[in-house]
C-alpha cells in the first residue's frame, strides 16, 4: 500500500507538473490569470508640434528622459504584463517605429491601422485579436503618451481594476482624483453609495461620464467630491467589451464577427483593412462607456499627466529662480519668467520681457506660443495641413 | 589794335582757364564752396542684436533694402557731396568693410579708430584731417545708421545749414520736428525770437540741449512748441569747430595740435593712435554743443528715423491685416498681432497668442523680445559680453 501510495503520489505530482506546464504553454487554458495590455499609439500628437511631427508623434519622443513615452508605458507595466502580452495598435506608418522602440513585443502584436477611426474600433480590434489567443483574457487599455509619476501605485490600481473586471460583466475605468477644476479633461461621476473593495482599494460604481466642462461646471464637479478625471485607461475582459459592442455599437460588432474567422490566416491583414473601412469612427468613451450600465471606476492618484500641452512639460520640469524651464544648450534671458525653452540647435535663445511662453526650436521650425494654449498649436497644425507649401513642416 | 585786342582777349581767356583749373585742382584756394561729409560709422549697434553683431553692426546691414545703411547715407548726399569728399570714421576693425561697401571713397578718407572714445574725438580728428586739405572747408557730420525718408528735403536742409555755417562762427545742428513725446531722444530748445532765413529755410538760435527726458517732461517739451529732437547731425566750418575744441575741450585741442604736423607724413597712422589714446572719451553733444554759445538749429521733417530699436523697423515696414511685419520666408500665425518676424533660415516661424514682439532668427541666435524694449536687448548683449562662453554669439 505504501508502495502503491508512493506511486500514486508520484503520478499525481507528474500530472500536476503536466497541468502547470499546459497552463504555461497553452494560453487558452490559462486565461483567467492572464492580463493583456493594449497600448493605443495611433495619435498624431499635434499639440506638441513642432517637436512632435507626423513622422514622430509625441508617443515616440523622449520628452522626459532617455526612454520614449511609448517605451515608458511598456516599462511601467512590465512586472505585471510581460512584453509577449503587450499589444500595440498604431497607425500603419508607425508599425516599424513601434517595433524598433519595443523589440521585445512580438511582431504579430503590433497592428497598424490603415485608417484612423478613433478609439472604439481600435479597442474592438484588440479585443478580437486577444480573445482569439485567450478567450478569457482581461485587457488593460492604455494610451501610449501619458506620464505616470508613481508607477507602483499605478500597478496596484491596475490590479484592483483587474480583480473587479474578473467578474466578466464589468467595464472598469481608472479615474484620477482631481487636483483643480481642469477644463481640459472629461470627468467621471461616481455613485457614493455603491462601493466595493478589491485588493485593498475602493472600486466605485460610475453614474455618468461628463465631457470637458466649462470652468464653472468644473468647479462644481470638484466641490461635489464625487468626480474624477477620465484618464482614458480601461480594464475589462475581452468577452465583456465585445458584448458591449454588440449592445451599443452593433455595426462595429458585425465587423468583429467578420474578422474573427480570419485571425491567424493569410487573410488576416486584408480582413483588418476591411474591418477598419467598415467601422464607424467613434470614441470608446462616447460609443461604449457613456452607454454601458455596468461601469466601475478605481479612483487613484499616481502622478498622472496626459502631457497634453507644452504647459504640462513646463509643469513637470524643474525651474530656475525665475520659473523658467530651460531645455536648451545656451540661452540668456532679461526680464523674462515662467517660460519653457527647448532647442537642440546650439543657437543662443535670448528672451527679453517674455512671460508664460513656450519657445521651441527644431530643425524645421520655431514655435513661440502661450504656454497653455494647446488649442492654438492645433490651429497652427491645421493651417499647415491645409497649405500644400507648408505641409513639409508637419 | 584789333590784333592786339584779340591777343589780350585770348590771354585773358587763358588766364581765366588757368584760374578755374587752379580752383579745381587746388582745394585750398577753392575751399569756401567745399562741403565735406564726415560719416560716423563706429557704432557697435547692440540694439539690433542678433542681426547686428560685433562683426557686422547695424550700419553695415541692409535692413531696408539692397543698400546698407552706410551706403544709403552716402547715396543720399552724393549730388551735394561727391565720394572724394566723403570721410568715414569707424572702428579699425571695420575699415576694410567700409572700403568694400564704399569703393568710390578714397582709401585715405576712411579712418579707423584704434579705440572707441565717443564722438568728440572722432569729430576732432575729422576736422583736423579735412582742414589740412581744405582750410576753409565746411563739414557735415552724419551718423551712418539713420534713415531719411525724404532725401530731397534733407539735402535742402543741409544746404541751409551750410549757408548759415559759412559765417565761420556758428555751429549748426539739424533738429527734427517732433511727432510725439519720445523719451528715447535728446531735445534741442530753440529761441523763438532769434531766427534767420537761409536758402528759403528758417534757422533758429539754440537756447539749450536737453538729455533724454522722462515722459512728463517730454510732453511739456512738445506742448511748448520750441523743442526739436536732436538728430546728431551737425554742420560747421572745420575752423569753427576746432576753435570750440580750444575753448571747451582744451585737452582734445592739444591732441589736435600734436596731430596736425604729421598729416600726410609716414607718421600719420601712429599719430592718430597717439591722438586717440590721449583724448578724453566724451560726446560732441556734451563736450561742445551744450557748452558753445553760437549754436543754431535748422528745424526739419524729412522722414527721419534713427532706427534705434526693432520697433523702428516694425514701424517702417508694411504690415499684414493683423499688424504683423513678416520678413521671413515662411511663417504661420494664430491669434498673434503686431509682431515683427525676421528670419532667413527657411525655418517655419509659428506664433500662437504672441503680441508686440520681435522674433528674430539668425544663424547664431534666436531673439524673442518686446518690440520696443531696446534696453532689454542691450541687457542681453551685456550679458553676452560678460560671459566668455557666450561671447561667440555677439
């Protein structure tokens, strides 16, 4: 009996190893533990012109150090989600650039959009691709060009969100505790009475999403205490989000169904092109989040910044005694304060009586711009787009 | 008799030709008709940095067209004073540049100052050199970097000034009828009761010179009606000004006396160096004009501008519908008005929410400066002078 018992024990151990090994090597069996990251890297980054250009939008620039914003986005989550489960959806023209910047991400995980259709089709495509590999996967949707000052807090918040999303019913979003009545962000109103705790953090039921408010409304939001900034980061099971597409964006859901059988086949690339051309252009916020019933939010503070204007770069950098941020080899200033100066040309930048401005020189252009006037930069970029003679400056 | 009469007539004619020929070829006999121009071209033009540099100050730049300011100064007077009677006093380092820009001016008329000693020594030197050639000469002192919009009026004013100066006693200055209470210029107060007319224009006795006033004082000047802007242009006989040096700047007069015997000799160059090292550094206004008794002024309006700041360039150029002066190959503007943009690099200059600024790019530097803050530009230039690492940008 002892002998037999020992054999049985060995067999059980072997079976156990086989099972674990299967789980590791066969993702479809292992999916309930599996987090995938979907990085949306299709932006054209107009608000950072002239540093960001059509050839090198913001997410591909190293605005804050050695690593680009895309690389930092992947670095930040690498202990939670390894490169082989990172997916990058970008514009077709940037696929090579993404592969170059993220050599550890499998080539098959980098998908080029043939045409920009806002975020909903991008999320639908990613969910479809991931679900094919891993039907029970949870996906974390992250913009490629946000800054996170406290990565460990951020990871802990993602884990809470993933724990809540594990119910397979819920769309979870990350909300930023607001520091001031910002008019440049959308807001999330949560229900103060419906709260759960997952992995040591609160998860709140969302009442509604609110578009970018005017200042007065933003102040009311802050005063009411149950509004958060919409970070544009989401966590959900692929099955959950695909179900929501079926409910709220049936046209896109039809495209998903047409795409599914082609995945992994030689027709996949053409099918993705058909998918994009067939999809409505709509944001995931407007198309799904604002419509869905079962939306939760994890509130957090983790040094988040969407780096949406030169002002953000200014705010995040250290200043001299006159409040100037000088990212330039040589400069000299007289009666000038609170400016951002960026240049790599070696030219001397001299300011006289200049306040609250961004002065940015690249090899193509010189921008002089009110520091927080990102709309104005957009206007300039639109002027360049419209003028055939000026397009080369984009 | 007829024969004899005819011979006498011929002889008389010949003698007449000989006399005229002497007058032409012997300037010392012809001097009372002779106007000489002395162009002061030693300025370092700091207020136009970075377009004006130590190697190429303002007077050597073509800020307003094909010809440089120095060339335009000579062009403007060429029907009154031909090149052979034009003298240019400049810094030693610019002598070759002056000769290059003014090939018709005799090399001997271009004098390099070994050391900058303000305007009084410059005038003393010029007067000494001219008087040696032409003891009864009248000299017109002109800055090399002023703009004259109405040259024919200007010439007529110079003729009036020269006619008054012909008395050999008077120092004549050109005063500009003020258009506004400018605080950037010195003023000349004239006596309303003592007036003469020469060549159809009024000449007024000067009461006093006044330094740059504050705004309130400038307004009083304008209201009083007998104040003119000091243009820094003067007309006098060389003998008259040398007499004034003897009276008011005897130290410099001693230097004149030491210099005189060396002129035309091989010792001249060294003597000029000794002269400059021996002279006090003082302006002709402060050293002579404010002290002298017999000073007259010809009031005039001839589109004069001393082009003392980027604002002057702005004022003198045509504007687009938003009041911007664009001297750049390519630019694009959003919500920006009343700016001056100057660049030749081919880079796109983009402005967002920028008003009343000068944006000037050269191959060495980029200046962003309040349009009328010429003091600030000076401050920048002084900072560059003080910093060994930044000197190369001057």
